C-alpha cells in the first residue's frame, strides 16, 4: 500500500505548510506506516490518497461558516469521503485506490495556536495534519471515549509527522485570528 499526499493552496495564499517537497515522500511513508499499524483494512488498497490544502484565514472562515455554522477562522477542517449517514467510516473494500478525503489547514491560525500552546509552529502543523487524518478515518472527539482513542493515536502520529518537517526561516504571519 502506498500513500499519495497532495499538498496545495486553494486560494491566493502561499502554500506555507513548512514541508519541503523532498519531505513529502517521508510524510507519505510515515502516514502509510501509521495506517498499516492502525487500520487493518489499509492493506486492501494499492494506493491511498489524501488531499491537504492550505488556506487564508478568510477562505477557511468561509468553509467554517458554511459547514459548521461558526463564523470565524479555524486551524483545520476535514472532509472525509467515506463517512456514512450514521457517522461510521465505511470505505469500499474492493477498490485499488482510495481517496480518503480533504484536509483544509490555515497556516496563520496554526501559527497563532502554536504561540498559545507552547508548541513550535512545525509541531503544531504536524498536530493539525494528524488530527485531520484521524477525522478522515472516521475518528472524532465528541465524547470522552472517542476523544481518548483519538488523542492516543494523534500524539504519536503528530510526532512522526513532525520528524519529517524541516525548519524554515519564518513561519507564516497572518492577520488577526479567532481560532
């Protein structure tokens, strides 16, 4: 099984993920290893695809308002493709390639959050990517039991993702943040 990670900017903002192109292969391997360890059905697929898009505060605010009815920018939004009407993760088992869904990240909100959380920018970005991936797999933090499971997986995955990121000279700056 191979993970294909697509990183892009969906609006006028720069793609400020802090992940150099040479690190994408390392990220794909880390995510692939995580899936193999934690999702037994991952071996059914030759390719697993995840789309990650970096947005400005205005653009992510639009998505947050539209899909969550919260009129403020946020750090990360996930749009899982295989979430059934009852909230369960139910992908088809007989496809060669599987697109898990889209993750939208606002680098300037992530940067503001890193200042508040005490994490460096890259660790906070890794945490948001890990958080988004777990949501694509049908995980949630809406009740304590599900939150405990999600957090137990999120921490180690975020650490592995952070190990792939190269330090950049300056993280993105942004306007005000409410996230």
